[in-house]
C-alpha cells in the first residue's frame, strides 16, 4: 500500500442486482468512497443483462480507477440454472477487470461473513450493520451494496 492509500472496488454479482462498493484503505483505516447498484431493466433478456452489467462495471472501473477489484465468489446455488447465470455475470465482471488491467481477487461468502462479523454464517442485516459501523456510515447501505462493500473490506483486511 502506498501513501495515497489503496482503492478497492468490491463487487457482489447478481443478474438482477449487482452491488458495488468503493473504498480507500490506508494503513489500518478505511474510507468509504461510494456504493450502489447495477440493475438492468427487469424485462431485459438475460444475455442483454450480462452485457449491461459488463458495460456498467466497466464504467464504474473507469470512474473509480481502483487498484484492485474484490469479487464475491460463487455460492452453492439451489439449482444449476441459478449457478450458471451467476457464472455468466461473474464472467462479465472478470472481463471488465481484465480489459481495464485491474487485478482481481475472489472471496467466498463465508470468508466475507467471517471477516466482517466474526461468524461465517452471519445474516444479511448483520453484514449491513457491521459495514455501516466499520466505514462510519450514517445509514445502512442497501443489501447488495453492503455485500459489495463487505467484499472490499475483506480484501482491505487481507492486504
């Protein structure tokens, strides 16, 4: 990490809502930059959703100029179709990272939960509240954005 800090873009991939969260990590501290959602129109065909997510992640990378991207790894999906769709979205995020020359790091949901709350089986609301506390936010971030920030925080704790 250098004197200016280390900008991390966290991504929580999803075909309906992809969360993102940017933070700057300094030695021992973190500063929230921004967070939000990439949400393709609900009636958009799946293949166009993947392209939309790629384009929005690409723009987000260009906007925040992160030193790295922290991506939530695939979870055990309830069905193969869900896992396949999530894999396509993760591929779009990975492509945006590679095309922009940004290193990519992956973290399992269990590792993120463990890192943020101390419990690998934490509930969504616990993640949201701990992200709020760790980043000194006034409000609790939206669920998918909080997950993205949690992935970024996990990476900050790792480097």
